[in-house]
């Protein structure tokens, strides 16, 4: 029996699709990656710009407040200094006024003392005049008594009376004169004492008149306190805020690249499955386990 030759049809191997950067998944992936990369970089630049703007605004606000506070301090110092100059000028004028009052009061007291002394001299002269006037009056009275005694004795002698009557009358006149002299001496002592007491009273009145006007004591006036110059403002400038980290940007870009690669892999079509080959005879299937060779018999 002749051997039947079997034709072996080779199995079809799976066809792998050809990839290209111009296919739709690659274009979409590149576009998505570019947009995400642009978004990350733009966000980084925006955050960096916002940080720089915030730092500049904080520094500007700090130095503006610093300058305003310095101006306010020096403005207050200038106002206090002007007030001090006014008070110092007022104190100096007040002291001059007090010194003028003291000088005028001293001049007035001197004038009162001079007037009181002159008045005392006048009153003392009047007192002395009255004293010597009374002295002279008593002296005249004594001399009149003596003259009357002499005249009486001469009249008696002219009338022819002699002897004891004349001597007795002269003796009586002499006793009367001596009594008047003694009384005059006593009254003179009293008059001198009265004159001394009156002089002392006039001197006390003079001193009282002078002492009634007191010397003026200038009132003490304290010097105003000079304001101190403002001290430099002790301030600490704001610490600049740190911007977005470059390492964080690198990490985000790496994350975008990885996501893009994974998305690209996910968008690739699946590989086709292997299909077994069929015989050229209908209804016949080749053996699936092992192919047959021409040398094998049916």
C-alpha cells in the first residue's frame, strides 16, 4: 500500500504591531505629558513669583513703618524741644521778674527807713526842744523868785526897817528859793527820764515802721527738664519666606514622566493571540501534539 503524503501547514505566528511616535496614543501621551509638565513648571514659577512678591511686600511694609515711626519720634522730639525752649524762656523771664521785685522792695524799704529816720530825728529834736524849753522856763521862774527876794529886801531896807524882821524875811525867801531849787532838781530828773522814755518810744516806732516793710524773697523756680533725643529704633527685618523647592519640582516632573509612561503602556493595543493552522482538506485537523514526517506511514 502506497504511503500517503501529508502536507504540513505551518501555524501562523502572532504578528506584533509596529509602534511609532506618530500613532495616536503616542501623540496623546506626548501632549498630555507636555501639558502636565507645563502646568508643574508654571505652578512652580507662579509660587516662586508669589513668594518673591510677598517677601517684597513684607519688606516694603516693614521699612515704611520703620520710616513712619522714626519720623513720628523726631516730630514728637521737636515738639517737646520747642516746648522746652518756651518753658526755659519763661523761667528766665520769671526769675528776672522776681529779682526786679526784690530790688524794688529793697529800694522801697530803704526809702521807708530813710523817711522813718528823718521823722524820728524831727520828733527827737522836738522832744529835745520841749525839754530845754521847760528847763529854761523853770530857770526863769527861779531867777524871778531870786529877783523878787532881792527886790523885797531892798524895799524893806528902803522903808527903814532893819533888824530881825529883815533878816527873817530874807531867810524865808531863801528857804523858799532853796525849796524851789530842790523841786526843780527832782522834776528835772523826772523830765530827763520822760525824755529818754519818749526817745526810746520814738525809736521803737521808727523800727516798727521800717520793719513793717519786709524784704521780698524771690520764689524758687525749677528749671524745665530738657527732653532727650529719640533713641534709634530697634527692629528686626522680616525673614524672607522660602520659595518652592527645586527638588519638589524635580520630583513632580519625575512623577509626570512616570505617569506618562504608564499611561502610554496602558493605551497600547493588546497583542493578538496565536490561531492554530487548518488543513487543506475540509473537515480534517492536523495533529495538535506533534507534526508528522514523510517517512511515517499511515
